C-alpha cells in the first residue's frame, strides 16, 4: 500500500518594501525653503502591499536614529534640517531612505518706526502734527513678514499696516505695533509716545 501524500503550501513572496510619506503639520510656508516654526510637527506614514509595516525610522540632521511612533517636533535651532526616514515591513524588506529638508524659523520679525516731517524734539518729547507721516518698517530674514499691525492709544481695534499713516487727534499719543512672520512667529509689542500739536 504505497500511497504518496503530497502537501501543497501556498505562499506569497513579498519582495516589495513599504512606501513612506511625510506630512508637515502646523506652521509652514513654502518659499526658498520649507519654512517651519518651533510649533510645527512632522508626521510619517508607511504602507505595505502584503506583509504589513513593522516599523518606521527617522533621523534629524542625520543623527540619532529613532523609531517613529507619533508626530515629532523639528530641532529648535534656526536653519536647515534634513529629516530622513524609511520603513521596514514584517518580512524585513527595507524601503529606500527618503529625505525632506525644512528650515527652522524660530526668530520673529523686527519692526522699526520713523516719523516724517514736520517734527520737533524737545525735552524728551517728540512733537508732530496731524500731517506727519508715521512709517513702520518690518523685516524678517527667514520666512518673511506676513503682517504688521498697529494701534493708536490702544483704544480702537488694531489696524493692518499697509502704508504710512497720520495721527490726527491732538495731545499725547501712544502708538503700539508688532509684526508676525509667515510661520506665525510674533514680535513683542513695541511702543512709541508722541505729542500731536
């Protein structure tokens, strides 16, 4: 009684590595670089055609390889930061390393104020009149200035600065202002006092 028994095993040969993607969440601006802020997080994802993803790994500035679990912050040091990442599936297929580079902009803009003519300075007081132009100059050397706002006497709603303005109401006046860059870093409010004559 020689009966041969054949066993058949079906299997799938998985030679395809996972596919990885990244998403920048929060403050960001695409200019000369991908600008981000200290509040921005990076989200990594991977998909695999058969075996499934085992793990995703990343490095910031090509140092300190970390196993990805949750969205992470970029190093809070101003400048360019490469973020490289890859995934491994459950049968040890490793995806090729991808890199995205972001520019950490953690510096707010700076804004200066200047007064046109007529003006007169006497005993620690700057005197202007209702026709004197007030100019705000905002600078941001990373992502750029998004907006500058100002207020006279902190009574009315703040206005967006688009062009030089005048202060018509007589007496001592307080002008406050600040700027925000394109990744939402906000300048500390500054103030200046003048006497409108």
